[in-house]
């Protein structure tokens, strides 16, 4: 899957509905068909490959992850989980295992939010957390809506998007850890018990453009200086809160972006996370107050919340089953908190969700150096295979 990137030799860049997305989904659908799965796409472009169970109209055990990427990211974040799902389906076929409940491999779009912002769009759409009108109003930086982008990619946005929770028995996801703990402790599998809560904002600072040489310093309403001053104070808010609270500004756009023009507009992102919801709420209010305090001297500020997800505890039953699978296979494991958001956190409100991590070399992720060992991937697949057999009541 790593060959389908917009930035060859410079990491993985695969935005939703891009030419690289189209090539990747063709490859995945071919693999699903090869493994005897019934393939379909929904009205968002999420892909499902279904192995029917013996029980008619029974809910499915879903297994998979996302296949989009951040700009210049790595080859494992998301795709490792999709390929693990494909491999589990292949193992069912190779061993002639018949599930009682259906097994569905799922490959989801726009988890990262790199094109349309917010993140987790595929899983949120499946679970009815995005309204039909939103797909027309959510746009990328070029003003293209989700519906328009889908049509351009040859996908059908009129297909159903929302899935009835009664059709889902459980959701399983394998992911790279994206941190150093498993590697440092020489542990093969992390069984995720809780996923941090997160919220994302888009902040707009508006000032007044002017000539860089002829506008006196005391007559300026410089949007960039104001934005930079605000951003420089954000880390203090997270550090003061503690509880593993982290805050990040990863996107920053300056307008008109001329070297000799005072910026009149800046738009930047804020990503706030914590394992404690109370901490998120407290820091959120401080962030809003900080931004509002700079609305003076010709500067206008605004903040728009794009995403809010509470910290999520994953299914105790599925966690227990994953743990039992590691013990049966003689694979080392530990319980873990996930500091990153994942599709599993969305599914956890609608079905029994479970998640495992495999080690990341040097803890690196969202960069070209991202890498996980094949042996760890194989162990992760083995754990999912054993767990999927239990959950599908396979014979």
C-alpha cells in the first residue's frame, strides 16, 4: 500500500478521495475479493469486505482501521490495521474456519482529518455523528466539499452512510503504538484500556494589512504577531494542568503571506488532549479566555470547535478476550492508555470495541521514519485472529 503516495521517497501522503486513495482502494477491494469477501463501499467511501456467518442476519465482528495519512507521514499508521484485518480474513479462509457471526474487514477514510479537518470522519459518519447536510458544507482548503470530492473520485455519495448499531457485534483495531513504551520495555502487545479525550479548534485572528516599510510599529494591527503570542502561551496551560494533558498547534496559515505585507489574517489549529475529561474542560475554558483577551487594538479573534470526543474506556469483555489470546499464544502484553485518538474510540459508544498496539521503532510516528517490525505485526495478527474466532463463535 505504501507505493500509493503523493510524495514518493518523502513519506506517506494519501488524502481522502485523492488519486492515491483511488489506487489504494482498488488494491484493497481486489484483496478482499481474493479472500472470498463480499465487497461494498458506503456513501462516504468506507470499504467493507464481509465473510458471511452461519447465523442469518446476525451482527458482524468488524476488524480494521483507516488508510488515509497525514502529510509526509509513515507507512504503518492506519494501513497496519487494515492489512491486519485482511490477514485475519485470509487466515479464516486458509484454515476453512466458518464463523457463526459474520466477520467484516473495514478500511476507513479521513481518520487523520488531513483534508477536511476534525478527524475520524469515516467512523463518525458510520455511527451517525455527522449529519447529511454536513457532507455538503464540510470543505477542504480548496473549497471542495466531501460530496464533490467523492464524485471526482468516482464514488457514490448517495449510498447510505449511517450504519445501524444492531448490525455490529464488536469492533477490533490493531495500531502501531506511536510511542516508545512497548519497545523500551520489550513488550510485544499493548492492550488498550482507555483512549484519551480530545478536542480540536480552528482559531482565526484578523488584523489589518499594511506596508512593511511605511506603517509605524505603533500603528499596526498585526495578525501574525498576535497569533504567535497566543500560541507561545498554550504549552503553559497544559503543563499547569498536568494529568498527561497535552496541547499542540500543527497548522498555521498566514494571509496574504507576502514578505513585505503586514499579515491581516492568520488561521491556526489547536489540538488538546487528556485522559481526564475535567482537565480538557478546564484547559478549554482557559484557551478561549486567552484568545478573547487579545480582541483589542484593531484585532478580532474567533475560535471554532471542530471536534470533541470524551475519554473512552474500551470494552472490558473484549480487553479480557485480547489478554487471554496473548496468554494462549505466549505473547507478552501490558495494559495501555492511548494518547492518540483512534476510530475505536468512536465505535466504543455503539458496540463492544477493543484495540491493541504493536511496538513503534524509537517511538516515531507521523513521519517517514515510522516503522514496525514484521514479527510484531504477525504477533498482532495472531492475537486478533484468536480473538476474532472467539467473537464470531467460529468453528
